[in-house]
C-alpha cells in the first residue's frame, strides 16, 4: 500500500484499519520519511495561518488553571487501583484512546527522590524521575507498545518495524520512531507538557495538531496550543539524570512547579508574589527543598513558611 497524506491523517486520528496501522508504523520507523515530514509541515502551517487570522479577534476568557496543586493529589493516588482507574478513564476521555479496563495494568511508581530504571520486554529502557509514574497494559508488546506517563521520564526506544512506541500524557501523544527523548508533564506553572528529543525522531500529536521533532528540538504543549519546535538546553532539561536541579533564567512560577514535581511536595504561593522573576542556579538533587527555597528567597525577596513536613507557603513577608 502506498503511503499518502490521507493514510497518515487517519493513522494519527486513530481511524485507520489494523493493516494500515502496521504499514504506517513500519514507514515511520524508517530514517527518511518525506511524506510524513511534508504532511506535518503542512499541518503546522495551517495551524499558524489560523492563528494569524484569529489574532484580531477578542480572546475567549478562560478560568485560570490550578497551578501548584494540580498533580499533588494525583501522585498520592496513582499507586492504588481506584486512582489508576480514574486516571485511565480521564486519559480515555481526553485522548479518545480506545482502552478497556478489563486489561490488567502494571504500574511503575517512583515515590522517592532517586531515579528508577526500567527495561521493558521489548528492550526499551525508561528512566523514571522522582515522584513520577508509568502505567502500561500487561499485553504490552503483543500488538503495540503504549505507556501512560505522569511526571517525567527519559525513554530509549528499541526499534520495532511493526510496533510503534507511544507515550500518552493526558491530551498529548508522543510516537517514537526508534529514538531517545524526555517528556515532562508538571515542570511548568501553566501545566504545559514538554517533549525534548535527543536522538532519532518523534511525532507529537493531539486532537488539534501534529508535528515532528528532530534531534535537539523541543516543544511545549498546553491544551490546544503549542510552541514552535525550538532548541533546548540539555543541561537544564536533563538535569535530573545528572543528579542536579538546574535553572537557567527560569521564571519563579516554573521554579515552584519544578520543585513540587521533583520533590513530591506542595507549595502554596501567595497571589502577591511576583512569579515572573527569573532564577538561575544549580543545586544538587540531594539538597532539601527547604534549603533550595531559602537560597532563592534571599535574592527574590519572598518568605518561606513551612506548614508541615511536605507543605511550604510562599509569601511576600509584608
């Protein structure tokens, strides 16, 4: 069967046949995929054109997201069956993923401050960041290779011509084409998901957009919007793999979000604290969140109040 844009569109929207899915997966595993590259470029230009045409229209008011507590309650529930089922149902509703809870699901939950390495049955390797979780069905690698991530992980994907490897993160799906990449779901105050590619090629798709990343590129996605693929700082994105916490002109709001994600703590921020201030610095991953907050507060003028062993309140001190 010839690969064309119509088949690619059906594949990424989940409307193709099993035969078409195998053919497209095999095609995407090739080092050169000119038809897919052209299709993704076309999709990207269409989205940009829509944004240009709508730029003069008044923006629809939306309720601001709950930033700092978004993942806190979910992280505690993911290791129990009820939490897993709820999460999977949310995934299904947001992604349109065809799943059934009749399957048995395996969970790798990293609930401490160390890094966990998991080797899947197909040879793919997953480094799981602190306070992160991966869920996958027990029939993984039978007909497909799909995992669901909460938190942050680095993936080294074993090549398989007939079985694509997919990472689901709420509304977003990252399809690996024999590659290595990092995905984070909770390092930013606006709740955006970041996909950073170090080797090979990945397709990043949602219900409203699709694009392909090349080595050294990253994209941030939030709901129906996404950034243009751009270069990223490997030092900052991969800091957790190197036992560090790196901030390079990072907004204070994103600093709090990243600390909350990495340490599994809860940070309550007063509305009067200026979250846009920039932070630069390197900390050892073994440093306590309390010490990191205290080091930053001297420069940025906020106050830290420890409410309990796992909760911190950030105020202006006035």
